[in-house]
C-alpha cells in the first residue's frame, strides 16, 4: 500500500536528520501501528500470535499509572523499534503527554509534554470529558525506510490569539499536527504544523476553527496522506463536522465540511448553537475506514439545517449532496487533479428523521474482508452501526443513497435490528465461514454468521455471551485476532466499563459465545478496545491505568 516513491519523498523532504535506510517496512507483525486495521474490519488475524489456549496462562505483566486528571481516550499503539529490536507501547493523553514503555517490562522509556492542553472549563460541557483537552484521537505510526514516526492531533491554545482572556476562550484553542520519532519522541523536521483558520474546500464560508471542534476518531493513514475527522466539542458553538487530509510529505492540506452549500446553515456568530449546521464526525473514537483508496465514515445529527430536515427527495448515493446528516459517507482525495476532497457516495436511512435520538454517527463504517464477505455478484460488504439500534449491511461500492429501496425503504443489503445502542464499531472474523460481532449497550455481545450467496439475509444470529454489558454508553469495540490465521484460533475481545476486558472464542457454540479465562481487569475506559503486541494484550482500565497482560514468564 505504501509505495517506495512516497516514502522516499517523505525522507527527502522531512526526515533529513535520519540516516538513509534501505527501503523496508519496519516493525514486527505483532505490532499495532494504528487503531485496528485501515478497513476498520476489526480483524487483526494473520498478524498476531495469541492462541485461545494461551489465555489460561495469562497474568498481569505490568501496569502504568498516570496523573490524576490525565485520560487516555486515544488508544495505545505498539511498535518494534528497528534500532533496538525492542517492542514499545506508545501512549498519548488529554494532557498532551506522550510516553513510550518497554512492552516486556513496562519500564518508562521516554516521556514528553508536547504542548500545553486546553483547559476546558469554557467549553459549555455538561459531561466532563476530562479536565484539559489535549490528544483525543488515536495516533497512527508511519513506519517505512527507517522512519518510525507517530502522528497525532494536539489540542492546545495560543494566549490572546483571537480574543483577550489568555488560554481560556475557545477561539484561542487550536490544533497542531505533530510528528515525533518513536525512539526519541523528538519532533520531525517541519512539525508540528498548525491546522487552523483555513476555509473548507467545499464551502469557503466555513473556516476550520480548532477551538470549536474535537478530533475524536482514530486517524487513518493511506500512503502519505493522513485523514482526521472532527466533530462537536460538547455539541456547542457554530461548528460543522469536517475531514482534514494532510499529505505528510508535501504538507498540502485539504479541508472538507459535512455541511456545504447554500442549503446548509451558516452563522458567523461562533457562539450560535448548531449555527454552522453541526453534522460532526465522532464515531465514539473509532477510526475512519478505507477500502485501500477512499475514506469512509459516519456523520451525526446535522440538526438545524432546514434544507436537510425538509429534504425527503429520494437520491442515488452517487448524486452530490451538500448537507449530510445521519449519513454514511465515502470521500475521495484528488491531489493531482486539484479537485481536493470529493463526496463519492452516501447512505442515509429512510427513518433518519423518525427515530428520536437516532444517531448513525455513534459508530464507524467497517469494510469487511472482500475475499469472504461478498454478495452473490462478488461485491464487497460494509457495515454501519448506530444508536437506532440497527446494523446496516451495504455494498461498499454502492452505499445505498436515500430511499432507494421499494416503497421508500432503504436500498441496502440487509438491516439487522439490535437490542441496544451501538457505539464505536463492529468486529469481524473472516475464517471458518465468517462472522461479525456487535456489542450493544445493556445487552450481550452478539455474533452473526455469514451465509454466502444468500439472497436476503446475508447475516443471521449465531450466538451471544451469557452475561450483559453493564453500561449503555461505554461498551467497547469487538476486536478479533487469531493465532497467525489458523482456523479454530479466533478470539473476540471486548471491553466493558464494569466487567473490564473479556475474551471469547470467535465461533459460537450452540448459540453461546464461550468466554475464555483472563486475569481480572478493573473496568475499562469507555468505548475502549484492547491493543496487541508480541503475545501480549494492552488495555486502559476503568481507573485510567495501562494494563499489560501476557503469558507468565517461566520461572
Ligand atoms: C500494578 O502493579 C503493581 C506493582 O507490580 C501491583 O502491586 C499492583 O497491584 C498493580 N495494580 C493493579 C491494578 O493490578
Ligand atoms: C449560492 O447561491 C448563489 C446565488 O444563487 C450562487 O451564485 C452560488 O454559487 C451558490 N453557492 C454555493 C456554494 O452553492
Ligand atoms: C463560525 O463562526 C466563525 C467566526 O465568525 C466563522 O469564521 C466560521 O466560518 C463559522 N463556522 C460555521 C461552520 O458557520
Ligand atoms: C409497496 O406498496 C404497495 C401499496 O401499498 C403494495 O401494494 C406493495 O405490495 C408494496 N411493495 C412492497 C415490495 O412492499
Ligand atoms: C456462490 O456463488 C458463486 C457464483 O455463482 C459460486 O462460484 C460459489 O461457489 C458460491 N458459493 C457458495 C458457498 O455456495
Ligand atoms: C450442541 O447441541 C447439540 C444438540 O443439543 C448437542 O448434541 C451438542 O453436544 C452441543 N454441543 C456442545 C459443544 O455443547
């Protein structure tokens, strides 16, 4: 996926301090360089080496504690340094502190506060995200040609920048895109770059003001282009959702808003609630996804845009649409032709205005393994989830538009009703026939089996866990691994804010997802998921500690 040409360009333009290395992908197959996979299929199978039988020998290897008010909403990442061969865990927090730990021993290797975090008392928040806002979206690791760099968005401020009042006024808060070398945590040449004040490419009235938005979804790196989604900050202000794409080598930046054109709301009073049309990209922190080329995500409530509320005209997904609300969207970036980011396709459920509290933006869009999960005519399948609560099964290359089914129904492959709201994403397992997993709040983790060539129900209920998630708004994202892709070794992992980390055999037995033994983890961060290393699992617990589990070392 990452071409040598791109990597060399990055080396030449940015990494002049690094000795030239021969072109090769660095790291180890057991690393976790991003949130899940670029497809957000949440299957990390062939790359990992934990067997279900190993879990009986699992113990807590180490834990790390952080400052009292420091939160890790961004998931840790795992990488093996080419310099030392040592596997490390990289963390990034709401205090803008980044750290590396030795994955084996838990020894703190490096720590740095990259920039002061924004004190969030003036964000009009009813829920307390954390005392300060810093890094929230999961970073991504660029690793090729001797470059081992973590990229991430940092919320900080410039004193008295747009308004008097020092750090506090939201308009003084800004976003920086950081790139740091993983071995030293020092800045990459020409980084950080400030991402602030640029007009949206598809509606120049709408200026990107980092103080009014939150970078929450995990980052997506495709080649040299880094994609980030932005949504509301406690849903206040005149914000709109947007995607910012940065070519890391050239630093060319593209900004696309979910609410564009004359039909969209615009208000230059930044304090106006939903004045810019809202339509944030949040996904409970799940990553933007990809088919390898284009980018997929969901957009939440574009409340306030009259045109969007009144527009009940059926539309094909490939028609252009400026005001996107409760929508799955696919965009493409045209760098060479100069068109920037363009909407390619969308799906909006027929009942998007009916179900109160419906929010398709609470979960991301999963692009499933196209070798296994395909339609009768061989088309790739994707899944969106929501707080409706439903799972929407669509074709990746024809998302479904709006009201394209018979009699004003959804023109998609299948709609699966659920018993609870879903935050984050689904999981999938392409071996042994193929399964998908969903972890709705206040109900059980559930598995659905894939039926190839089925004409209507491609997925059917196959089993669930015997206990329930204790929390409606904090259940974790099902994440699946296998022992180097061998059938029979699939494990589906899911966190729960009360029960901690749990693991199940991926293939249900007689309607039950069979739980595997694990050492007790005391709760979990909301919307969490575990991260994997060499025979190890890392998770942020309910107290905000980083916990490492693995096999007991021989004594
Ligand atoms: C964290 O590690 C310390 C030192 O090994 C141990 O005493 C403590 O019980 C651990 N904490 C948790 C929550 O397991
Ligand atoms: C808005 O409407 C004006 C006047 O009809 C038109 O010239 C302009 O191109 C429109 N802008 C957008 C972004 O659609
Ligand atoms: C919000 O207000 C600011 C300040 O006038 C303006 O620059 C920005 O474009 C507005 N945003 C939207 C989405 O309306
Ligand atoms: C569509 O609606 C018409 C009129 O109510 C009904 O006769 C027809 O059976 C419906 N078709 C489907 C596929 O539901
Ligand atoms: C599904 O249909 C395709 C094309 O007709 C066929 O090649 C394939 O074997 C079928 N798969 C199964 C599992 O029946
Ligand atoms: C599953 O159910 C069948 C039929 O009730 C029974 O024969 C079989 O032993 C069960 N398998 C397991 C693994 O419990």
